[in-house]
C-alpha cells in the first residue's frame, strides 16, 4: 500500500536507536524527508549511515539536540522550522522503587517524556493547521494503562502523553491534521537487550530463558509471549502518519502484544 508520504517532512525525536530508529527508517522507505534526532551528533550520523545502508536514496537531515530542555527544543526548531509529521518518540525509563524516586527524578522524567512533546507540538501544530495537513504521534506505552509498580514515574509520563495527545486532537476538528498515540508493549530495544543480557549473565541463564521468565512473571497477560521488534511498532506508526489514516484521530492505538486486557 502506498502511504502517500513522498516528500512529507517528518521529524522523529530520539531516532538514533530502537523504536525511533525503526520509525525513521520505515518513513524513509515511504520516501518522506526525515529529520533524525539524538543528543549527540555522532549518534545521529551513525543512525543516518545505518538507514542509508538499507535505503540508499533516503532523504535525511541530521539534527542533534537534547530535548529534555527548552533550550534544546529551541535549537531543534531553528534547524527544522516546519514539519508535516512529528513523532514524539524521545523518552527515558528506569526501574526504581517508589520511595527511592526523588523530586528531581520525577521532574526529569516529566521534562523529557512529556514536555518535549508539548513544546514541539506547540511549535509545529500551528503550521500543520494552516496548511490543513499534518500528523502528530506520541509514542506512549502500555505502561500508560498498566502502571508498572517498578517504575511509577515512567508510567505517569506515559499516561500524561495520552492526555496531551487527546487534548491536541480536539484542536484539529474539521481539519486534515490528526494527533494520535501509539502504545507499544515490551519491545526489543537496546535498553531491553542490555537488561536481558545482564540478567542472563548474573543468573547463569540464557537470554531466551530470561525472556521466557519475564513474560511468565512480569507480563503474564501478554498474548505475544515475546518482545516485539521495533519494526513491528514502526509499521503502526507509519500507517498513522499516512494519508490513509485520515479518519484515525484522537486515538490510543496499542501495539502491546495483548498485554492490556481491556477491549477499549
């Protein structure tokens, strides 16, 4: 299916690895013009080189900026003044007991995971509305619904993204602009690979055994019973960004492997 994204200008935040990288690559395959973002210029250039190995004719722009700060956002917007597609993917996570999470940590998570998307939406949504076409996608998480006790601060930010996304969607009524959230479940990113490998080494087990135990004990509701691949999440995002998804607006779309048991 042609997603009709040729020459659409797309900014994917946090796109040097994991889900963000997979999204940038699939949008490049759809012939969009991609701004690849990460905190360091080196990581951004490495990501661009990796995308070009698979998509030789990809149209890519490098934009290094730390989006956990307003100053970082300002520098990015100066470099990329307009966008037709904004994928708010950048985010951080950590496992920590509630009583050990400091005020500074709560604020750091909120600044990075929530305010980055708020600031960038504030910058790019007016132009989308003026041109009567645009796509904003927040990469949330099934943790927005199933708040994990081992990282409540992370779950809080993912729930906040759903609220921001739905509120912004209300502002697009009657236009060609949509705002949606995508909720991945446990996904095989670099961070997850490191976690699984570390657990396997410390317990004298294989990574396959650790993954199996993870879904038996920590995410037993999963129907997929394995980590999703970033490309599987990116496929949903590409559809939501496409012209084909014009009737999908204000939605929270799950790519969670069936972890969330509710039917709505």
